[in-house]
């Protein structure tokens, strides 16, 4: 994976090493975090809805969902599908709340 950002040079035991800044390694996560914070401040919750739907799709593909602890689809299918369904429902509700704000309140 290519990184976008800058590199830091540090002196380690008498030799100069190039170390990538943690922000450049995780540029996508930092970007999405900034977008989510901005959308919350601006009151645009449909972006959060897209994230919830993404979490639901990721859970379906991987067979693991996360809330407080990992939930495996094979070991606890009822809890897995309740949580995954909740991600999809919350996602749809947040998106619909931005599309139809007169019904959201």
C-alpha cells in the first residue's frame, strides 16, 4: 500500500532511519474520521448511515461483527444477525433522516 504524507528521519543507535508518520500510514482512517466529525458538527447524519451500512456489509462478508467484543457468525448466529441487522437499520434510518428531515423529528 502506498502512503501519502511525509517521512520522519530518526537517529536510532547511531544510524539514520526513515520512519513513516503514523498519519501517513493511516491516511484513509484519519480522513474518514475527519469527515465523520465534520458531518456530525454540520448535522449531516447520512454519512454516518453509509458507515453503518459499510459495517453491516463488512460483517456479512467476514462472518464477524464487533460491538464490545467480536461476535462470530458460526458461534453465535442470533446475536451476530441481530447486531448486523441493527447496523443496516441504523444506516437506513440515518440516510432517510437526511433525505426526509420533516419526518425525522
